[in-house]
């Protein structure tokens, strides 16, 4: 009944500030490890959560009571799932959190990276409203540079950096900077802002085979395009979840696997007109354990296209190292942290995609929860 669903949301909220997000778009690895699999199939954990939040919207259930104020102030840099999770638990512990977000809306990749048909924005807002109900302060449209970080480190007792990974990777192809070539993240971000490209009657190619590539392809299909996915390995090696691939196929997306782009060709106005590709075949396994794609000699062909969407992954913003003196990053640009989420600078913690690179919402949330615990211990010891 509705009353029991409300009780369930109240219970979930003690451990999870994003019950609606987890109910709708979590990759549910818990089901793969469910012991019921020994007998037949796992318990439909995500489905149960979906039933609960559908029958008791999370923003209608009171959040847990916050502890008495400690008088401590924490700056959260980034209003995505990791930053908001850290802010939520720190507020419950009695600390005051201020979230600095560069965009007009909170949510990070939950808002700007996941299409509305998979995760309606009003459902995301349910979780965000409940998080803000704990007293989290928010400052939007904040572009945090070196001087701003100096002020933050000066006036706040601790900092949690959760800027995500929004910088696109590139293949380095000739013509990659042509008009009508866009990254999947930028496309999904624009759609998240309500800016819909007109692909009616156009042929659109998505380069990549991950979940973001599937999202971009399905969005382009909904916007009227004939959509192709080009991936250099085979269907079995696609990194996207099986159900995402199946949904894309059902919606008419055409998969051209074992193909790889080598050049993007533009017309006199520098608009994309075609893509030069080569056929591939799988050789010996590489360092990742997957069979390495090898180019077939003499297999070059040209594919007529009107737009290209590049979905090659993302990395953390390289500017973060320069904004905070003494902050160490790895060769991929990820912030280096220890087992407690502490960076190389005292009082500065980090988590989520800014540390791991593009990953899942539950890993980002887990990092936020760990960061909150570590910051609480740091302030208590201090």
C-alpha cells in the first residue's frame, strides 16, 4: 500500500539520497550477485524500488532529521550525484554545505547525460528537492577558477571536489572539427537544456559502442534521423549493456560493427558530407582482454552522412589541477585520492567521475558517501 511505500522510501533515504534515480536507471549489479540466482533468477531489486518510488514520490516523504549544527562549513564543487550525495550526508551530520554548480540546474550527468525518455527530469527533481530539504545551500552558474578556489579554501573548513568528467576524447581524425560533428555528451547536454537538433530525414552516424553511444543514437532516431552506429569491434564486444543494444536495434538503429572511421569529409562550406571508413577483423587479445581490431587492407569505403556524433568517452576537466595548488592528478587527468577520498591537499576530498573517469551513478554516489564520512572524521579530529 501507499503507506508502506512511504515507510520504504523513508528507510531507503537513510542510506540513499537518490532512490528514484536508482529505481529508474541504476545498472543494478546487486541483482547479478543476488543469491537467488543459485536457484533460478535474482530478485527484481530495481523493479521493487521502482514500484516503491512510483507509489510514494520521494519528494513527498520527509527526509531524516539533521543532527544539531556543528558550525562547520563545507564547500561542494559540483552538483552532480557525487557532490549532492556528499552534501546530503554531511547535512544529516550537522555540517552546513554549499554546492557550487557551473550550470543552471543541478543533477550533473543525471540531467545532462541521460535522455528524458529514460529518466524524466521531473523524477530527477524529486530526489534533488528532497536533498535540498536538508538545508543544502546552492550557488548556480559558478565558474570556479583559481581565485574562486582560493576563497573557498580560505573560508570553508573542508572541500569536496566532484566536477565530473565532461571533457570529450577525440580520435584525431582529419575533418573531426567540421560542422555537424558533435560529441555525444554535448548533444545530450543540449537536449537536457531543451535544445533539440533537427535531424529529420538526415543520415546520422554515431561513432562508439558504449551506453552513451546508444543514448545518442536513440535520441537521434527520435529526432527523425536514419541512424548508424560504427564500432571497430563486433556485436559481442560492444561495451554497452545488452538491453541498451537490444532497444537500439528494436528502434531501427543500424549497427555497422567491425568498421572504423579514418577521415571525415566536408563540402565547400565545411559541412560533413561523408565519412571514410575501413573494415576491421579481430586479432589477438589486447591489454584489456578483448580481441584487438586489425584493419583489413584494401577495405576502405565511403559512407554518405549529414552529421556525426562522436561517443569516445570523457575525461575530467584538466583545469582542476591549475585551480587548486598542490592537487595531484594521474596521467588521465583524474584526481588522485587515498582510500578515504583525500586528495594530496589537506582538507580537500574528491570523488565520482573526477577521480575514476566516466563511471556509474552508484559509484559516484558511493564516493560521495565515503567523502562525507571522511570529511566528518577530519573535522571531528580537527
